[in-house]
């Protein structure tokens, strides 16, 4: 059944390739998702018209986060088919999928509602955007002010606030930290001086934010030199004084 779905998916995706070069733009992918929603049994019966645009946005963002890390604005159809993401999406046609599996599927309604619900809960002033102070409440609320400053320096914002699409990139990066695409996202934030590598000074810059939180809760102090040595020992970077993105990917 899944093989048939993928074959249908390949044909279906090709129909949305208006340029005819084997690529889909974001608008093409959005149109494809909108058109197949009625075939996704687990989605079609519960997605409300008013929520459909948010559902489509959440789905499309994962495809582009993982398949367009350089932000070219298009993804190859062959990459979509090879990634396994389309299979994950088309599994929502199966009515008998266990609830646990649904919750682990980014494209399922429970998963999308959780992400969107978190966004709404963080939006304290209900203006549809997240400020730096609002994003500070994400997860367990332990993100440091130094890290959040860098997120807002590097990510696309509107008058200093983050929209839902930018939030989705943020969530995908933190939830998939072992993936190369997430490492690329996070490295851009950590690389304060845009040198293409992290130094001891870089680590110390972010450690100061952690140290502030440690002091705020009167927890046991952490020695930076010990922490720094552990990080370099774990990463095993080629240069003993620098950590590159490739070092992290290889690790």
C-alpha cells in the first residue's frame, strides 16, 4: 500500500511542478498539501477550514527545513521521495494508526495542534507574534537571554518579533538536534562572529548566560574550564582550538 502511495505521490508532485525542472516552490508544495488533505483520513475529518492554513504551513515547513537548508526557496521532487517525509505524511491515510504513532508524526493533527497550541500560549499579548520575552517561556523556560538574543539576531523577524513560520524552524531545530540541518541552524546562532568556527571565547560567551541562571537559583557553580575541556574532548575537533560545523556533524 505504501509503495502505491509513493508512486501516486511521485506522479502527484510532478503535476505541481509548473516550471517542469523537477523542483517545487513553497507555493507549489502548499497547493499539493491542500489538494491531498481530503485523502488523509486522519486529517480530513477534523481539520477546520479556519485552521487549514496553519496546518498546511506546519506541514510544508518540515519539508523545507530538512530539504532546503540553504533557503533556496525550492526543493527537488526526488529529494522529497527519498527523504521519507512523504511516506510519513501519507501514513495519515491509514485509519488504524495507533495514537502513540500519531503523536510522534509531525504531520498528524495531535502533533500540529501541540505545536500551534504552544505558539498561542507563548503569545501573551495575543498579537500573533512572539517577542524575545515571550519566546523565553518556550519549553522549560531555561533558554538563556544570550541565546535568545542570537536567535533574534540571526532569524527572520518582523519589527523584532517572530512569526509562526520562524517559530516552526526554531522548534524543528531544537527537536531534531542530532540532524545536520538542525546543527546548521544552531551553528549559525552560536557562530557569533561569523567566522565559520567556534572558539573558547565563543563558548565562554554563551556560558555566561548559563552562569547567570545557575546563580539565580543558587545552584552549584560550574567551572568553565572543566566544561570547555569536556566539550572539546567530546567533539574531537581537528583543530584543538576551534570547532567547525563539520566537526559537530561528524560527532
